[in-house]
C-alpha cells in the first residue's frame, strides 16, 4: 500500500490534487478543525519572555534589517513594541516610520504564547486525509498572541485558496487591528 503524502494546500485549498478527495469541502473542514486544534494547543503554552523558545532574541523578518543588534528577548510587550520601533527606525527613518511607530505603541496588551511563526500550507504535511506534520519551526518562539495570525498574513499570495477562502480566520482567532498595524510595519521595510 503506497502512502499518500502531500502539502496541505493541494488538498485543503482547492489545489491540483483536490479531486482526490471524495468530498473536498468535508476534507477541508476536517483539516481546518485539526489545524485549529493544534494551534489552540500552542496558545495554551504561556511564555515569560518574548523571544525564541530557548530564551534567545526574536527570530523574525521584522528584526532582520539590523544584523548588529539582537532584538530581545523582551520582558514585556511594551519592550517588544519598542524593539519593533527600533528595527523600523534602523531600516528607514522619516515621518511615515514615526507614524507607524505610534501605531505599534498604541496596540493593546496581549497574552504571550508559544507561536509557530510561519503557518502556511507549504509547512503542513497531510497523509491519508490527516495532518501528520507541521514543518519549519525556525521562527517559533513566545510572542504576543496576535503574532501567529499576523505572520500567516504577512506576505501572502493573495490568489491562493489559503487566502481566498479565508482559511487563516478559520484556523486561528483573527486579530484584524493588529494585522492592519503590522501591514504598515511591513510597508516600512518594503
């Protein structure tokens, strides 16, 4: 018996192998529920710092513009927001950056939770209609609870089923305000 394995996007979000599912809508619902359960389990693991799982500095694209400085670990979300502001200022100064810094500093407080940091179909392996692995944990760490949502939508391919079918909103709690602010942060780095 051959084992069937594929990247999640091919079955879950109407990719080229969707026809292999007897009922693609039912299969999507099962996989979305399973992924949501896994992410909910991660959210139950609280962090005492904001940074990598081993207590190191934040490992994320937001902080890659400055190789001279380590960003974190941070004791508070306020300090984390200051780190984001410092990274933006290092990359690009000016009034737009300062306006975005104000937005970041105005974000409400969040719980700090274990975060994968790169949830996307390319990192989800499905076999026999079930998720069997979540790959690519290099960006994982303890971050404000909105981080997973924002990072799943940080640089999306807007024409994929993952985005078109609003899968991110189905597998995790949406943080629309934080997403809007972090899109502005991303624009500072573009």
